[in-house]
C-alpha cells in the first residue's frame, strides 16, 4: 500500500516537472528565438501598408496597348492618430471644401477609430507632389500608392469594360478575398477575366516616427509580402480595324462585329453610341457613370451581344442550307416569283421585293426572293410526311445548330440568346397543334418572332466561310506570359451541313457583291448579302453581312445600323471598306460614298416610348378588353397581324390605313 502511494507521488511530481520544463522552453522560444510577437507588441510604431498589385495590361492582337495602368494615390487616415492641424490647408491641397472634409472624416471614424481607411481616393501625381512635402503636418494621414486603368486610344469601351470599388456583396461572394477599398472588374473583359487580371496584394510593415514619417521596413522587410501583378491579356482585336469601325459608326446606333473564321477570334467589336472609357476612371467617375446611365441613347448597352433584331436576309442563307441538308431542295430547285408568295389557300400573300420570275437557289439568294423562301419553308413544315409541329421542331433544331437562339459562349458577361419560338409556343397561341407554315410564314424571311444578335450574324458568316463549322467567338487570344489559350476556344463546332451544300449559297452571295459597284472590292471576291430588317416604329434597319475572300477566307463581318433605311445605304459600304482595309490596308471606295457614311449629321433616332401607340394597329381608350393583336412582319406596304383572341392572321395594306 505504502509502495503504491510513493509510486503515485513520484509520477505526479514528474508530470509537474515536465510541464514546467515545457513551459519554460516555450517562454524561452517566444521571448528569445521567435521575434514575431515583437511585431505585435510594437504596432504603435508600425504601419501596415497594403501593396496593391498592378492589374494585367490588355493588348491588341499586334501588341498595341488597349489598357494600361497609371499611378494614383489614396489619402488614408487613422482617426485615433489624428492631432489638431490646419484642416483648411489640407482641403486646399487635395481640392475639397470644409464640409467635404467633415463628411469624409466622420465616415472614417464610423468605420473604425483604430484602423486606417480611405479619406480621398485617386489623387493625381500632381496633387500628390504638392501634398507630399507637407504631409508631416497632418498627423494620422498618409498616402497609399495604387494604379488605375488608362486607355490610350479611348476605344472599345463596351468590350474592355471598367472597374469599380468592391461592394459588400462582392466581398461576400469572394469569401473575403477582397477587402474594402479593393477594385473589381464590373463589365466587359475586366469582369470576365477578373481572377486573372487582379493579381495578389502584398503587405509592407513600415516603421514610423513621432511625426508619422516612414523610417524604413520593420526587420528589413522580413514580414513583408510581395504584390503579384495580374496576368496580361492579348486580345483578338485589331486596334486599327476597331478604330475604323467606331469612326464609321459615329452618330449612328448599331454595331459591327468582324471575326477571323479560321480561329473564331473577334477582330472588331463596335457598339454605338459609345463613350470614352477614360470617363470611368478618376475622381469624376461617379458623376460620369450617372450621366452615362441616364443617357437615353444607352451608351453602356453592349449592342453586339445584347441587342436582338429580326435577322432578315441572313436567315435565308441558313434556311437554304438546312433545306438542302434535309433533301427538300437542291441548287436547281426552281419556283416562279410573281411578286409575292400566296399561302393559306389564297387568303394570305407575302410580298417580295421584285417580280423575279422563275429562279433557282443561287438566284434566290442573290435577289433575296421572299417568294422562293416562302416555298422552301412550306416544304420544310408542310411536306415532310409528319405532323407540322414535329416538322417545325426538326427545322428549329437544325437552325439552332448555327448558334441561333442560344448563347455562343463569347468571353463577355450577359450575352443574349436571341429567339426562335418552339412548336409549343405556336400551339398555345393558336389553341391547337393543327397549324402549318402559313401561320408563321414570316419565319421564312427572318421576320416575325425570330431575333438574333449581331455577333450571331457574324458567326453565321464565319460558318459559311468555313463551309460547315465554327470556332466559338472570343475576344481574348491568349493569357499571360505563357500565351495560354482556353480549350473551349480551339474546339471545332460542326453545324451538321455537308460541305457541297454551301457552294450554291456562296455563289448567290458572290453575285450580290459582284453586281453592286458601290461595294465591290478590286482584286477581292467578297461574298455578302444586304438586308433590311423591318421596324414598326420608324425607318428600317440597314444590315450587311459578308466574308472575304471567297477562297481561304480571312474575315467574316456583320454590320447593323438602326433606323437608316436599306442595307446598301450604310451597312454595306461600312462592311466593304472595313474588309478592304483589313485585307489590303487601303480603301478604294469613292469619296462620295465615304463622305456620306462619315458625315457628321446625327442619324440616331430616339427610342420610342415604352407605351407608344402602335402606328399601324393603334390603341383604343375603351375600358373593355380588346383582342390582342401583334404585327408578325412588315414588308414594303403590307403587314401581317395576328389576332390572338380570334386565332386569325389578318393581312392589310398600310396604304389603306
């Protein structure tokens, strides 16, 4: 019993001795060997300064700078360190008034009396130079270096996007990677490639004296961390071609997209009305943002991927290819065009642009014959030995392979899909599934409910240029020093059309340009198509799409100019001049045409009010429910109106109204 007691006694004593020894060792390590706690103990004479990384620069495809960085300076304040000083002197140095000073200082106090926060953002180098030599007079204030974006050529605003200070939601979504005062890409490429462009912030531990002046790095920078600059991006844009597109589109509303068919790289991406991207930088950024946001012309709207239009004639190109693949027509299929297409047992008539007579497929493409493509659509929907709804679904699936009614996956946020209604859409509209091609015949000519974006138009031209496939359109050619290319941008995407079916379509497109002296390019065979997208609120939209050369194509382009009339008026000359400039580095078009395109007069037509009275159907003031009517297409002096309540399609002559 006694032996057991003595054994336990020594065990307990041993435990206490070992614990004391370990504690002593730990104290020795903390106080003598590990100096990290010195840093914490000396925080009253140390200042942690965040080192912001430079965002990655963005270059054009030839290495010219689109976006770079320039230094600015944030004035920081730690309220508990502030001592009485001449506030008016500081206000004068940084260009604010006393009221502004009080608001800024109170905001800093509310944030934290003990932590530094931004007092005034983005002081210029000139302002900083005047402040620096007197900064010692203002205890508690210091300057933190950072960079902001600069745009040397002031182009491609919607493509490049802009950055802004992070919000609370941004911080939360990033799992606290961002901190108050950090900047983040908000739109365009700046947003799409934010994680690559932003880099990694660093920290410096600076010792300061009684006058708040830096006296060097603590422990010779042992506890500092380096900032890592963001990855640079090489864009696919050709800067000179982009400038030309924006020059031609000045004082117009619309968009231009040019693509290199063999890669899917976007060569030009113009959206107008536009703005100078430098407006979104600096101390006036907030005021400028509100001006742009409230501008009725919506300069921040990214029209190439967000504006959705009736495709018009470009849709006939797709319809011709799909019908050939389905075996419903070939290049020799002929129909007579008496000036329009009669359907519904003679109850409906879709007018054509001309009386074309009996024509084959290439001639129908050349003449943009509505009659011909009305017959093509009727065969696809009504004559495939199956229910019309099933035939329509097959037709729709084939059309969608061209990137219509779906996102193409361009490397920009908020891309729109466009529209191509399902069979169920029409069955619900008409109350049954017994409808045929006559109920939505406007689809045959790219009108009615069909809508696509300018990017999708240009991509269709890239598909035709490639004879049956495309690469996903993209704006960034490579990433970082290693020139990394995203895998999704080198994937060849087939559209399910055999190569031989493209030749009659291309022949028709070649004739369009060959027999139009205003858009021919000397020495280059360009294949294109003019279009006129109908607009119930005013002048038609001018459309042109093309690729060149016919053999080994180098560029595919789509130009859409709103409210300026026919395709040959503005869109075709703009596209022709851009193609020639890109391929030959010259423009041979007549001076008269160039001057008409470049004239300074404002061609931007105000957007109609949201509740505007329809100029054709009109609007009743009656309180009684009225039949729902909707225009499905307009062609010259004829309209087709769907009366949804009575399940009828009415055809009226505008001149009669």
